[in-house]
C-alpha cells in the first residue's frame, strides 16, 4: 500500500468510525507510528482531518451552524436518542432540558407525558410544551440569543441558583474522552454547568458526530455525568475509557447496548 492509498484508507476509517488511533493504524497498515503521524500531518495540512492526542478525527467547522439547520442534521439519530432518553423520565419528575437540538427532540417525547415539571431556557422547547397543560413550565429567563432562540446571562444564572431537578438532560458541541464535554457559547455554557450540579441525575444526549470533537468552553468532566445516550456503538477501547470514568454509555437501539 503506497502513501496515497494509506491516506485514503485513513479517511475511509474516519468516515466509518469517526475517530482513528495512531497505534491501531500502525498495526493495521504494518507501518511505523512515525509514518502514520506524517500521514495525519499531511491530511491535517489539507484541512481534511484534525489531529488529537494519539490519533485524529474528521475536520469540522469550529463555529456553530444555525439552529434550524442543525435540527435537520442527523435527525434520525437524534430521534432515536430522544426515544431512549424519555424512558428515564417518570410522572412527577422535575426535568431540566438544556440547549440543543437533541433536547428539542426529547421535548417532543415529553409532550406525550403528563404531570411533570420542565425547566428550560430554550424558547422553541417552551413553545412546544405550552400545548400540554399538565406540564408545569419554569423559564429562568435572561438575555435572548436570537439565532438560537435561547436565554442566558447573569439573570438566568441568578434564577437557577435555587432550582434543583430530578433529572437533567444536556446537549454538547463536543464529547472527548480526555477533555470531557464542551460547548461553543460561553453564556449558555455557564447555565449548563450550573444545572449539571443541580441535577440528581445528569444525562448527556450526543449523536456520533459529537464524539472526538472539542469546542471552546468546558462544560463538565465525566465524574459530573451519570449517563451518555448516543446512537451508535463506540469501539471497545473507547467504550471502556468512558465506563472507567464512571459513565454509563447507553445506545439508542436495544440490540446495540453493551
């Protein structure tokens, strides 16, 4: 296998598995780790991948896309995650729904329930749940972020100081074994961090595209999180890396569960 074929192989592996490890590629391709590092360097220079510690992920934009556009991305996967996540909610629970499009899909599932309390600062979720008069809605308030239809800032942070919930569902911009959960917007991130601490059970909803990505702001370490619900299985090594940190990694299809 020549260098061009090797780099094509690396890209194909990334498209299928979302992340690659230098050591694994070295064994599979029967070349030295230094050769793989050079391949990754050249692919990164072309803007095709992003090198991370011990491997690489596909390069993606570091900026958030529009909320409505993101709602349609990986919609099937987000729907499956939402259907799995709602099974953790029981009548009488107080639920926090974080910012993000996967939590919006979960709100659609919660709309079918009754006698729950929902705390959220995401206006599209508020508008959705208003039609169910058995759901008590609490909106901490704050500064409006127009392109996301969300609320954040000191007013929001002050109002959630005395709010504690049974279960909190959190989105993220990135989830990485070493760096934890990260997000793009500093203001929203502060609210998320506070509510993770105020949730008896903290559950992260993250489709496969979020794994291996790192955004600007750190939201949480894995010792602050109880469960991560995702759509597709991680490889055994990655699965063990998460579970060894105390996280229960759950897949949205029962026959994919570990």
